[in-house]
C-alpha cells in the first residue's frame, strides 16, 4: 500500500447505484464489493474495504436503518480514515441529516453517494459520483456530506430537487461544502471545522420518531394540526409559505388556536419554508411573529427533511420548549 493512501470503509446500503432490472422493475442487487471492482481506478484513490449492510431501495429505509448505519460507523471508527455510504437518492437527504446529527462530534469524513442510473447502465453517473466520494473521504474533512454530480453538500442541507437529472441535489440554506474545479475538489475554508469536537467521538443515535410534517396549502384546516396532536405526535414540522408562519385571518382557517392546543399538549411546532432556498424567517411578517408568540419555533435555513430529523433527535433528549428552541437557534 502507498504510504499516503487512506483506508476507507465502503458501507453499502442499496439504491439505484446497485440496481438491476428485475421482474417488477429496478431493484438493488449489486454488492458493494462488485461496485468497487466495477469502478476502475478506485484503488489509486484509497485502500478500500467493504461492508454489505443492507440492500434496499431507499424508500424502504426507516429511522432504525439510520441508527444501524451510524452504529456501524461508530464500531469501525478507529479502523478507518473515512467512510463512504452508497445509498438510494430518494431518501438520501434524510439519512444524511440523521447521520449529521447522530455523528455530530465525528473527526473523520462520512460521504454519502449514489446515482441516478445503475452502475452497470451505459453512460451512468455512478462512476463519477463514486470516485468523487472516495476522493472526498480521503481528503480528511470531518463531518457528514453528500457527494453528487461534482458537488459536496453538508449533510443537513441537502435536497433532492430533480427526479431524473444527474444533477439531482441542491444545497439549501448553506453554500456547497465543495465543488469540483479543474478535476480537483475545491473545499470551502470552513468545511474543515464543521464539528464541535474531534477529541472524543461517540455516536448519539437516540430519536423520538413521533414527529410529523404538515405541508400548508390554502384552505387546509387547522383541525389537521390538532389531529396530529391527538394522534400522539411530540413534534410537528409546519412547512409554510415563503418566510414561514401560519394563516391567521380567516376565521375557520386561523391556525393560532391550533398552535395553542399543541403547546397545551407539550407538542413542539417547528416552522420551515416550502421554498428551496432562503429558509424560514418568522420575525418578518405578522403570521410568523404571532406563530412564535403562540409557541412555534423557527427551523431557520433547514430544509424540510433535515428539520424533521433534527426535531426527532432533539425531542429524544428534551421536550422542554426553551431547550428545543435553543437547539434550533444553535
Ligand atoms: N429509488 C431509488 C432509491 O432511492 C432511487 C435512487 O437511488 O436514485 O433507492
């Protein structure tokens, strides 16, 4: 082995990258080991070992699978310099956010990647994405990122924005962590310090999955929000319009009493924006300011998926409203 080559663990979980055509359409079957063998030149980038963790379309991934991936990285932490996770693109933004919060103090790189076409399809994007992921994992930038179509995205700011194009992900609410320029990865300066401490690393995989999302549409009844409270949710993400907030003027569609109902039942409400960029800013308009006065918290620049996962993670530690609020301000 060349001295400067990093030792990277590939954690294979399935997704289109591993798919072959079956009787009922594409299904993931290709092993991580075959993936390594099929992408030429990977052994020039890193010394790679592989762990077949699961073989699932990412639509079938649940929070317990996020925990399994995080535990796997924790268990193998000392033995490797970095980690690449191959994953379906459909829910990659949820897994990347979950790993971002669960592996908050990690001092090594965790890079998720996948592809829009199977690895063995002609003209596939898988080869470039896999090479990018291993190159990024070898670069020593601590933290969790998605590597896709020539860009690195912070794990808690990714959004799948296209269901067909190779350039399928955008970074929302934060600039890209890195982009490819002239064949090299150009990292933003602050990406190296995107973790609170590198000294001691322990995964924190606790989650309270009693979190639901309400996507506001004109005329949606506030009873919907109350029904989620009655169903036993501990947290509700309200994906609102523009800068966030809730409808307040129409007498049957005033959400403020529903926010009070949630607060009386110790249910946390976090407002995010339906917009792809810009995020929620509750102090801007009356419906945001009043939502805050009735207990809602701003999800700030977080996309809907990452805000949902963050609320699951935070609620596993505290249901105290000011502590939840503080963790979203941090
Ligand atoms: N359905 C696939 C998945 O998420 C899509 C992909 O990987 O691109 O597993």
